[in-house]
């Protein structure tokens, strides 16, 4: 467990160095793209769970995509100067995302935990369990949106 944490911290530090060279508008685009890609994959899982034609392979692919992005260090894309500006559209990150680090860290850790669990549950092939886990994962998304994302 300690080695996973150490590797995660190292990856974030390395990503921070590379990301520091990214223009603010590109950082906004990258994070908007990441969140959009995760939303599409959550929709793929939802369609399988609710559609009555469950396809384990598709659910596993979607869950693994979400897990990969959740663990990719997206927080490094919240660079100075990205609090305002436009990526694909104007950023909707609220100002407190840069100041309420404790709450943001808690929300982010919960999201990562549930994204990792989603991949495990998807691999089981149990559609009902996937539906329950999708609700937990979606709840972490909503919690972050409620606190840190402005409405359109």
C-alpha cells in the first residue's frame, strides 16, 4: 500500500513538471476532455445496466477507462491561471477549488476509490453489483460538481 502511495505521489510530481509547461487554455481543454471522456464511459455502463442487454466486455472497457483517467493525476491540470479562461468552453471550476484543498482532496480520494472499485466490480460480470457501484461512483461525481463546478 505504501509503495502504491509513493508511486502515485511520484507520478503526480512528474506530471506537475510536464504540465507546468502547458498553456492555461490547453490545461483547461485537457481536463474538460478527461471529464467528458469519463462521462461518456459512465453512460456506456449505465446503458448496459439499464438497457436489459448487459455486455460485460463493454462494461469492463468503460470501467477501465474511467479508472485510468481517475488515476492519471488530473489535479495537475488545475494550474495557476486556469481559474478563468476557455478551453473547449469557458471553465466552470469554482474559485474554491484552489482554496479548499482539504475538502477537494477528500472528494478526489473518494472518487479514485470508487473508480478503482468500479473496475473490480465490472470484472466480476455481476450486472446488479455494477449498477450499485455505478451509483456510488456517480455520487462522488455529483459531490464534486455540487461543491466545485459552477452550473451553466
